[in-house]
C-alpha cells in the first residue's frame, strides 16, 4: 500500500523518465504538490518549459488520482489529489491492522547487537542510547516483516572476574547477598586492592587461570555474579520498556570455545598471518592490523567479535547484521567487517552495518558525568525524569529526546525541556494521541459510534492531515532501510502539528451529519497512526493525560 505521494511520483516518472521531485505546494490554491520537472527537462530538450509541461500533461494519465493538473508560472506542474482518493485511502488505513505498514518484499533474518552492559557494573548513560536505539530498530524491522534476533552481548568474561572472585573469597563475602549496585562497589574495591597489593594481584591472575580452566568454585561464583547482574539489568529494561529478555543474551563467554577455531581458520586461509609472534589480520584502509591472538596466546575482544559474526551468519542464518554502539567504535567494526569479508565469514549477500551514536551531554554542554567524573548511572537519569513527570511521560521524554536527534549527533539531557507537552517532545505526541482518544470517548458518550469511513475532505486542513496519514507506511519502510529513527520522529511531529491545525479549523463534534462522521473517522485514523508510531519508538501511547 504505497503512499499517495509516492504513487503519484512513480506515475509521473514513468512518463518523463526522471524523478519529478514532488514538493508540497506552498499555498492551498496551488494544489497539494508542485514539480519543476518541466523546467529541468527544458534545458536538455531545448524547448520552452511551458511547452515541455504541456507535452508532459498530454501523455500523463492521472484521472484516477488527481484533479486536472495545471501549469503555473514558467512551467511548474500543480497537482491536486482528488478528495475521494484521499478519503478512500484513509478509510482503508483505519481498517488495516498494520495502519498502512506494508511488509517488505523479501523477509530477512536481521541480527541486532545492542545494549551489552558489563557484568558487575551498573548500566550508565552510554547504555541508554544503545538500548533505546536498538529497541526501536527491533520494533521497526519486525513491523515490516523481518525476523529480528536481538543479541545482548554482555561483558561476562575477562581478567576482571579473577579479581572479583578473589576479592569475594578474600573478604568472605556471600555472592548471593550482592545486588548490582553492591557488585559495582565491590568492583571498585577489588580494583583498588589489585593496584595496592601485589600478593592479591598475583592471586587474582591465578584465579583467572582457574576460571578459564573450569575450576568448580570459581565458575560457581562467576555464575552468581552474572545472575545478580542480570537482575539489575532486567530491572532497568523493565523501566525502559524495551523488548530484551534473558533469551536474547549472547555474552562474550559463549564464544570462548570458538576463538581457537577462528584463529586456526584465519591462519589456514591466509586471512591472518603471524607477525612478531602475534596472529594479525591486515586489511586495506586501516592503519594498524587487527590482533586476533596476542603473542602470549591470549585472545582480545576483536577475536570475540569475529567469532560472533561467524556464529550469527553460519548458525543464526543472518541476512543483515546491525551493531548499535558508540560512534567512536566505527573504525573497530569497520575493520571487523573487513576481516570477516576476507575470511569468508561475511558473504557478499549479507549486509553488516554499524549504527553509531553520539554522546549524551549535561546542561553545560559537556559529556554527562557525575561530580566525581564517572559516567552517570542509567537509573539516575530515569529517576531525574520521573521526578518531573509520571513514568510513562518521563519515558516518552527520554526516548524521544534520544531518537529524534540524528544518531551521530550529541544531545543535551535537559529534563525540564524534555517533559514539556508542547514543542518537539515525546509528551507532545502522547498528548496528541490522548486528545484524539478523548474526542472519540465524548463521541461515544453522545451515542456516536462506528464512524469508520472518511467521506468528506472539503477543507485544506483535512486534506493535509489525510496526506500525511498516507505516508506512514512509507516512512516506516524508510527507517527500516536507513536505520535512522529520527525520520519517524519528524513524521510523527509533523502529523501531530497537522492534527492540531485540523482540530482548530475543523469542528468535529459540533459538526453535523456526514461531515461529523467523516471527521470522527479521520480522528480515529490519526489516533491509530500516532499510537502505532509511538509504539515503534518504544513510547507508551496513553488514552488519558
């Protein structure tokens, strides 16, 4: 169900052979759309633009979509969609369970790597962005028909666990008594102990060897650390209203057995070579090689990332891989993807994309940190927003502020602005949805029910609202392709603005007969699209505010 603007554009392009570059008309008397295609073609054809425009209209059949097109000024084409066409489209959208979202032509398996907190550390401001963005992409790609497999690549392996386990045993701590904040404090305590006590540092290193060798006591404490951390992670996910569950866990530790195999495969195929005792992969475009295996035989996180790509393509059958991390990791993942292409882990038919995001800034415009200079805990951000608004509104404020910003841009975490119900904010969109719910409740209280057909679109504000509604599926498809959620945010903000204009200029409940019933159906369709769009952003769509 393509949008009406895209359908109109494709019709014109089929005749003229180029994109007509339709633009919204600057004034209602010029119709709904204007195109300068005749002016552009006139140069190459060596004819006056108005003559080219007349020739185009002679060959163009738009009777089923538009009123008679007009030529304006030096050769612009003015196009006005028929009100009946707009009305029929919105009526179909209201009846469509998907609100106009159309499944893609090819269903793909899409693996999205996001969130990825570290065990024994609290989630912080950086995890806010990856979790919110990844969740939105999960929802959008699912909505257009793909099979999405989230992968929460938690940091559950490494030398730090030798230090943590040794501190627990040294202090006689019962790991069952530790929640995530206590684990974070223990981590700092163990780190200080490690730096100050050489005997403890030696014992911690030996504990790492025991962990890797499968020592029962060490492994049991390690698992308890993971379980306690997951309780804290899941509490944060619940507050954020994201879709991640324990079924999506894919921690670093799951690839341990694969690392020697990956190293062997890379070396045997020539994708990596021994250089100064280390196994290195050299790929064009990068200043330094990727170290797959260090000189001491240990593996770093690059090897784990290679193993993850291998698993996701070979075992999960991914057609598309998406990694949502800090923009500063772009070079790292670019190199990972390049090595995987060289090694055959990423066939040509599989897309691998890094979705990088900017930083969250404090009110002073600097990276958001505590007074001590550490990253602000995610829970502190949620608490700050909920101190200003109810949890659903606070969540809308946080998520929309994040998603409405171009991903690579930094944004300022300004709670006072974010929770406003006016301006370009999440609560403003929630208010628009709730306002339409209230109109429909009042109509039902007056005995007006079952208005599901849009029949009258006589006012420009009605037509503009209907035009925007017709674009919803197209916008969602664009976000699924470009992985840019701010485009959906911009669309919803424009839709809410058009709704406000319609509501001010076109009385709904005070109208009579067919006009009233049609406007109620238009309100219902707008509420449906706003609700669907907010859900794709991971934002609650309340019926009351």
